[in-house]
């Protein structure tokens, strides 16, 4: 009999990503990510799978990534961290030893072969330049001299004034030259077909608080930078056509607004400059992946890919809770599906008419498939077959409730098998707000369903994949139409199954944490809640977050507190915190710069001072806003346990033993969790164990 998934099972799962298709159209190189218990870290290596299903490691490093095949397919370049710092390595695709071909960098963010295979464009961390830098970091003390925004990011932590710049590398001699300089970061570049120039996205000459970016062109030998776009909106992920006439890129033409309420579009501009036209606007869906999973951290904005004859461009499109590949005619005359279905294709590569895809479904964490030139698809891997062989992986039931005004919403329901009805239910709200749940694997939901609770999750308005009007509907109205939609999703879930209405929980992270706090302060429907990495006080969030001022646009609030922050305060869930009576678990990470730790501290402190005794706080060290999907393995396991134990305690699913009412109990293994990985131990108990062992 299969057993439910438990938090410790997380470390057994493997995720595939960044596929690269070999010149034979059948071999696929990809990044295989797993969690290392002993090191308490994620590890990545490059594997190869062939069309016959043979799958094996191709590199031997612990942190190898960014595989990039040479134009002939004879060499693979990749980034490896074999020593203290990353370098670019080369390895023949027929096999052999990998050799370093670059100097060591603090960070390597992108890698791209020139069309003739004689050079590599590398985006890497450049040396600190005090003449242009906005920050100086005294490494000995940690002190910083900060002269402008930004000074921190949730991805990189506290900044030190260095920037990501473009280098051109000779892979034979190893000689490299930095070809861009200045106080800006270069994003992934693309070569011109003659190899003479490179195009890249960057914020050059824009306000320091801007979310916008432009496309810029520079000679591969260095020199003056030519700006191609004119600040129409965010611009990045460029791809140069084979005929050299056009550059495709991702972005939109709605100004300095990168929060997600506008669709990311596939845009086209002449290589010499001029007007920009959108190839995807008629579709009214976002180009790129907007489907969230707790097995992958962040979102990739993979560049569009030109067909061999330049007549079409291929790109990921997120639509109606799924993500697939579509082909856009260069002349704007048509859009066709290449690969789709109810799944989440989150990465792909194209060569010789075929495609390699990395995908997920609600029952498949991550696998690879191959689509040949005729459109036939073959699944290449079953990477988690062994890890899940004896585990109960549940298939969700999709339902499409109507909002109060008739708008069709989208949601899913996981029902615990064998649990006697009526069962308790946990309602999950996604973050963003402009992302989406969908047809992708979500480990947390599987764990919670394994406790005997039903799990409902869905996309209230504000979420992406349903068009601009759907995503933009909550602008200026957080806690309004979106909260009504969440209630509509809950009502539909209650109508779809035998649910105990006295045992309903609510949970969410980031914007979903905001919504959890908001709902608990404005409704008495919930028996318990878990508010994770939430924004609870908009006033302090605008000033303390790495991008907090985006809230002013989202909430239609006057900029820079011109109303003394009154609108931001009135719209904050903290204002209704005194009305929260349900048991609440507050979860936050100390290095969270997106929703800083004080957002959780304020909520917990206020509620405890108000005498709310059923409010507790779990906080994690060493991780940021991406803890749930990219944090340290131990922290991720303890977080999952805390959520599950909290709902077991307060929703009382049949057959689950509630944790003891004592400090640390939320971090304890579930009663049926046979793996003792990450079992909590106090310093005293660890010392006692050491004494016994000696």
C-alpha cells in the first residue's frame, strides 16, 4: 500500500531544467538538481539523455550548470564551481575531461556561443569600479557606503557595488576581454549572425528606482554602446534573426511597470532601430512561464527562438493555468501551438526542427520530452519514478467557479483518499499577485493532502495566464475583488466535496500571505491560518523592501507618502489584525528582502500584545523570500512540517496525531514520517547525544 508524501520526501526528488538539444536532434543535455542532506544545499550536475532513453551524468561537478552546446554540437560549454569560484569549462560531447577556459569569477550569469563557435559571450561579475559604483563594501567589517538605489535584492542579498558585465572569451586560449563597463547590470546577450555585435538588456540612464530596461547593442570587440529601444517598457531576453535584420525580445510597451499586471509580450524591432511591434498582443496571454511550483525557484525569461528559415519565432506562453510552446509568424499573420496540454512546460530548446522540453504536471515533478520535426512527442525520462514508487501522488480535480460578476475563475481540489467525510479543508492562495497556480507539481499540497485534509487552490483575479484585464482587475483594490474571488473558489470547493465547514484553514505566501492575514481579519469562516512571508504593513513595506515602491502603482497610492501614507495604511491587513481570532501561525525568513522580516514580526507582536494566545511564529535563518522553493533543504523540510503540524493541531484530520503543545513541536516529524531527516534537536539534546555516543 502506498504511503502519503511527507516533508522528508522532499530531499529524494530530482528536478530537471535548462535542456539543450544535441546536433543529432535526439540527445538532450540538461541540468539535474537534487538536494544534498549532508551539505544542506542544492547540487546541480549536467546529464545527458538520448532518444532511446539512456540517461547518465555527463559532468562530475557538484555545481555544474548553464550547459551550452557549440554550433556544431561538438563541444559543451558550462559553468562549474570546481574550486572556490565559478569558471567556464569545456568538454567534448564525445566524452572526456572538462577543462577550465576562463578566469574565476564571483558570479557567472549567462553564457552564449558566437555563431561561428570561435568565441563565448559571458555575463559575469566585474571588478568593483569606484568611479561609477553606487556602493562600496568594506569586506573586513561589513560596512557599506551607499550612494543610490538599489542597495539590496532578495536574490543577491546586500549589494557591494559590483556589476554584471559582458565579457568575450576565446575558448582555445582562455583569453577574455570585458567589453561593457558602468553602473548597470547586463542581462543575457545574443550574438548578431555575423558575430560582430551583441545585443543585451540593461538599465542604462534610467532612474535608480526604475523597473524598466532597454535593449543595447555593442561591438564584440568593445566600444560605444548603442541603445536600441526608447524606454517604452521593460525589454530583455533578445534573439537576433539569422538574416540579421530583426531582433526579437520579451517585454511590453506600457512604461515602467514590471509587476506583472501587463502581459509580457513577444516584441520585434529592426536591428537598426525603429518602431516596435508585438507579435503576441492578439493572444492576450503572457509570453514566458508564469506557473508557480515549489520545486523551482524564480521564473526564467527564456529568449524566443527563431526558426531555421526566420519565418517563425518560438516561445513559452502561459495560458489558462498551463504553459506550452507556440510559434508566432514573423509577419504577425498567425500563432500556432507547438506543444501544449494540461501541463507546465517551463523550459525548451530548439534545433534542426525539433524541440527538447522540460515539463511538470500535478503528478510529475519534472521530466524531459523530445518533439521531432513532424510534431511527434516522446517522453525521455522518469526521473522521480523510484522516489515516488511507493508514494501516494494525488491528481487534483479542476473546477471553474463563477465570480460574483460572472467572471470565470480557475481552481483545483485535492481530496485525501480514504479519509472519512466530512474532511477538513485547507485553502491556499498564491503569491505575486501576478503569477498563477496551474497544471504543475506542488509538493506542499501533496503533503497537506496526506494529513487527511482536502486542499483547494486557485487563481483569483490578479493572477496571470487569463489575459490583461484579469490580471489588472485588482489594481487599486487589493482585498476587494480578489478576496471575493477567493471566497467564490472556497464556496465552489465546499459544493464539490463533503467538507466540514467548521474545519477550514487558509494559507499563502507573499501576496498569498497578505491575503491570509486579510481574510482572517475580515471573515470568520476560517478555523486556522498560516501567513507566510507576507506583506502585512504596506507603509513599511514600501520603504524596506528591495522593490517595495511597486506597491504604490499596484494600490494606486500617492507616491512617496505624499498623503503621509494614509492610503497604504488603510489598505494594509495589519489594520484589521485586532479582528483576527482564529489560531494563526506566522512564518518568515530573516534574510527576506522582498517582504522583510519585520512584516512577520509586527503581526506576531501586535497579536500577542492583544492577548491572542493562539498565535505563534516560526522564523528561518540563512534564506530569503524563495525559502519554500529554493531554500536550504533542512529549512524547507522544517517549514513543511510546521505548516502540516499547525493544521493537524487545529483542523484535527481523522487519523493524524496532533503535535505536543510545547516549543519545537511544530518542527517534529509527522506521526507517519519514517525518515528522521532534519529531526529537531536542542543544543542540550545534541550534547547529550554526543555524550552517549562517546
